[in-house]
C-alpha cells in the first residue's frame, strides 16, 4: 500500500492519508493499552506499567485532518489501530478507518465503493489484514462482519453472526492468531443488557458457538458481556453472575470463575501478551463517578490504576504488545 499524500482538507474517502512530522514516532515500549477519555473524547495510548508514558493519539490523528473519533482499538501485535472517525474523507458520518501504529497514516475502509459506517467498536487482527466490525444485518439488529485486505482494497464483507440467535452482536475481540472472534451476543443494544451471553466464531464464519451464559445466576439482570482472549486460549469476560459486575475467566470449555473475589465494578477487559489484564474500573473511589484504567495480574492481584483521576470512556479498550 503506497502512501498517497493528500492535503488535510482534500482527503478522498479510501485514500491513504499520511503525514511526516517530528511527532510521528513509533513507540519503543512493547506493551500498550489504548483508551478514550470520557470528558474530552480524546484517544490515548499508555504503557502497560505503573507510571507508564502516555501518548495523545488524537494529537497524531489531528495531523491527518479535522474531525472527531468515536473509539480506538489496537491489533494484538500492536502494529495497527482501528478507529471510528470523521477524518480521512469520512465527512459527517464516522466511518471505520485503519491507522498505522504511530497514528500518522490512516485509511478509511471502503467496500463496494462505500466506507463502512462506524456503528460500534471494531477490531483489527495482528498484521492489519482482517477487520471485524458491527453493522445492521439482514435478520439481526446488529451483526458482526469481517473484511480482508486484498491488494490495495478490501474483500466483500462476510457475515460472521448470520446464523446466530442474538439480535445484537457487538464488542468483537480477535485472538492473537487471528483465527477466532469473541463477542457479546444479546437481546438489546447494550452489551451489558440482561441475558447477554458471550459468543465466539471463526473469522471465516465457522464454528459459531455460545461460550458462557448467565443461565443459573441469582439475578434475572445477569449478563456476560465483552471479553478478550488470554495467552492460553481462554477468555477474560465482564459479567454480573454474582449480582455485581466483575471480571471472570472463562476456560475454553466455558467454565467461568471470578478473576479476583471482592473486586467489583470491573468492565471492558483486555488481556496483554503476558496475561495481565487491563479493565475500566469504577471501584477505587465510587463516590467520584470515575471509571479509571486499571492493570492487574492474571489472578487480579498487584492491581494499579494507570489513569488516576481520569474518567475513561467505557466503550472498550485495547491491549497490544
């Protein structure tokens, strides 16, 4: 994909927009978490360690042109960012765009001559050649679709959830090997709606299955929501199976267990290559209303808040190496 240098105010949707700037530096740290701040709507990347350096990704994307960004996610290998944005020719309606790791080059994903509308957080596989995104389906309010890079363009979308039972399929996470997609599959638009389950499907639309459900939980409001893959092939999921929102580990067989007993108000988990878990946590100071970015080990211990005093948007975060 050769760079097409387009003026900030003249981007044609589908063109690769790239800038050369002193701020366009590839991060040196191997592990990062991407997130969006609630108050400002700005996207950031922060090193996955206590006191880690933070980068303003929005400042990089602003070099590509005016606009706003709905969300940011990262590929497991850290080489790519996926954003919902009105930049790079997407105009008034945000569309799905693939960005380089440093944020200084991005391209709206165009399929059939049209950009993909940003209707919820999308995911990008390691290598940047597969993107999974939510959109209205033929028989569901929200299905998940996969597109693959072919040369300088993209394949026709493949509906991954066409044969599923859930009306809303969202919050996709792609495994490190790019073979599987985990997602929240439920009856309503919220990924934490009562009755929502955790589902999984191959990126080739095969082996669609329900991994974990709230069946048998003590509350009718229970759900199993967004999740991410662990290095061992299991999942860490947000769920309210014990009347509080906690993080649960889900083995490949579907057996769930609490990551850390007593830790509540944990949502939107993502897992780093070494097994550490990042999440959006409202439990450090419940009276403040803040949802801060937390990092813990695989068992939920050694927890530290990476963004004290910063309200993180609970639209999903991304972990990468």
